């Protein structure tokens, strides 16, 4: 065993050395791909880490600390009523309207608390795939039929993939069900409404801080976009009240933490990120100073951040090198992609599914990308395949999923998404 470990270390070192030795520095495409990778990493840090991942880490910490294991097992466990667990998993994922990376801390949290593999995977897929705003944008920009096909495919995918995963690993699920029978059915003593209040106040901050601009300037979604930071502020105040009412923090301490946030929001309304950053820092300091559940909440959130952030950063860099950004090319030329997704053949649908699975799509960005590919000759079938595989998966997403549920289950999950997206694209293309 020791020899195998040392050999593995030697091979890693040798591989890095060989890659460095033959690195084609100076070649225009390689140099541009490296620049695109760091451009993607910078964009990801600016647009997603603070607004998406940080709230998601705090929400995951709430699940890990404040939601009892008995509650998770009751609704998502191996012994839960199947139709209820899958329905709740798919609906709860769609409410969040997040990208394939932001869903990861929440998935890791419910998986850690004892959720069954099937419902956990359904939640993992539904969060980024069943995004109501993205589906409406798809229907308006790409056509009603494609939007309808996307929503039907995404809902069916989330449930079917979860059920298939549960069947494939039914022996593990059966063992988990037996083990969960021995877990005492006890709650943490706090009324459910308090935990729900604290949880949904943070969810409100996550949802509205990341609310994307719709396709036109009219309608409810546009109105929400115009008022998104006011709504984010309202849910932030609700979170502050929850710190006092639910977590028992001193009102004076919470008020002192809110003062600089309110000042920044009033003085610099055109830079809402300043108030958001200071508010996040204030929440961190307040929870670190308060012993008991608040500090446990912060520690749990930090544990998820340590596990997930390095893998996401590595995945974003690799995806940037290979595929570039929405505005630039990586090692794989864009014309190759446009050529390979033309028509409605099996190969075109399969390539669109694989390409979508590995490329990183931020929330709503998949729609203009598919619009551009359609203008370059992409078939309607491959367009649907990309829309079903792309938002739910990405290379950074896969690396984190592997750390949560292992290599084999991750490969099976990715394969199921790719195969089902390919079949759906073929059927839609034929219809």
C-alpha cells in the first residue's frame, strides 16, 4: 500500500513536470486560452463568489446546524414516502434559481444530513435546471416550443435521474434505510417557524441579489429586477431580526453591525456590492463572537467553503483553458463547436450534451449562447440537449460532486444527464 502511494505521488510529479516541459508557451491559441481561463476566473470571482456562493455557504450551514437530521430523513431519507420526497426535492430546487455551482453547498449539506441518494440527486439537478426565469427567457428569445420542451424535460429529468440513481445503488440505499431506522426521531427543540424564518430570509437574499435582467423592460420579472436591491435589503433586515429573535444575539450588537451597511447603501446606491460585502463581514464577525449555535453555524459554513471553493477554482480554470469564455475562445475553436452541433443527428445531439455538460454556464447566460449557435446553424434538437445538460452540469460542478458522493456515482450521474439530454434532443429534432 505504501509503495502504491509513493508511486502515485511520483506519477503526479512526473506528469506535472512533463506538462511544464512541453507547455506550448508562445503559441497564439495556447496563450489566448490561458488568458481566457484567468478572465473566466476573474469574472467568476467578481460575479458569483460573493453574491452566489457566500449566501449558499451560509444557507448550507443553516441546514447542517439548525435543521435536525431527523427532519431531513423524514422528508428526504431512504425511508421517506417516495413521491413526496422527489416532489419536494424538485420543487425546492426550482425555487432557488441558482447556477450549477451555487447548488453544490446545499446539495452537500442535505447529503451529509442523511438525504437519500435519489432525492438528493433530484435536488442537485433541479436547482440550476428548473430556473423559472431562464425558462421564460428561453421561451421569449428562442421560441415557445423550445421553452416548453425545456421545462418538461428538466422536470422529468430531475425525477427520473434521481429514481435511476436510487435503483442502481439500491443496495446502499437499503442499508441506509436500515441504519436510519435506528436514528431517534427527535427535533432540536426550536419551533419550526423560527428555523424556516432564518432559512428563507437567507434564501431571499440569495435569490434577489442574483436576480437576472429579463429579456424586456415590461412585466413582473422586470419590475423585480428594478427593485432587486431593495428586496435584497428587506430580506437582509429580516435576517438581522432573525439573529436577535431566533439566535438570541444582542440587539445592540446586531444594530451596530447594520449601521455601516445602511450608510453604504444610502451613500453609494450605485455600488450595492459595497453594502453587501460589509454586511457579509458583519454577519461573520457577529456569529464568530457568539458562542453556541451561531459560532457552530459559521464553522459549518466555513467547512463547506473549504471543501468546495478550491475545486471550483480549479474547475473554472480548466474549463476556461479548454472552452474559453462567452466572448473568447479556448483551445477548442468555436467554429468546431458550431460545425459539430449542426443538424439533428445523433452525433450533433451527443456533442451538444457533452459540450454543455463540461462548459460553465452562469444563470441565464446559456440562452444568448444558444441563440448565437442557432444563428450559426445549430439544430433545434442539439439546442434542447445543450439547454438540458448545460445549466445543470459543468466541469467545476463535477469536481465538487465527486468529493461529496465519490467518483463512480458522479460518473453515473453525468452519464445519465448526457444520455437523457441526447435522447431528448433527438426526439425533439424529429418532432
